[in-house]
């Protein structure tokens, strides 16, 4: 009940989209109620875990990189075995909904991304190594990282 009415009160809704709307590294959601304004449900937990988000920009493939498969390999301090994760850039997500096209990886206590391998729909494979966590990186097909964006801090979100 502490989460508020966005979670606790039943409503008639026709869609839900997930993404990091406030660029702080955790996933938020927007609910699309029937005959009402959208409701943003923000996750503001502070876990001290690391993360990375990857925005793909296709050149030979489609502009959004939809269909690109990304493999993220990290290693938690003190563990010898690497931790691979795989996700894809997907469009859609639900009825009247579009999830964030940026791919989000939770990294736990890993202090860096050893490698990001992007397999584009065109067949092109790009690899980026030794990426710092807790940022959004923009990867352009056949080029590599073209931009990074640091997360917002609580100071950035403070009223002015």
C-alpha cells in the first residue's frame, strides 16, 4: 500500500509500457487507463547495483536496430566465471503500448562490462570492450559507441 494508487487501486486499463523514463538506471512503467490520463509509476529504489542501457542505431539495418541481439558479459568481483546476458531490441510490447527501445541490463555488483556484442539484423557484428556501468551508450552499426549519457542524480531531479 506504500507504493500508492498507481499500484494499489484497481482501474480499467488497456496497456502498459516499461522503460527507464527518468534515466536513473531502474525500470519504470506507464499504464494507459481507459478514458483517463496515462499514469507513470516510477521505481525510485536505491539498490547500489550497477546497470547499462544500450541504444542501437542501425545504418545497414533498420534505423532503430530492431532485431539486434546484444550479449553483455560481466564478471562479479571475486568470481572467476563470467556472467553473460542476452537480450534483443524489440518493438511493440503490448496493446496501445511501446516499451523503451533501449536494452537494459542489470549488472549487480559488476564494476565494468567486459564486452558488448551486437549482432545486427544485417549480419554485421560489432563488439565494444571495457565499458563503464551506470550509463546509456549509443552504438551505431559498423561504427561503435558514438555517445554516452551519464545517469541523472537526485540533485538533477530536485525542484528549482
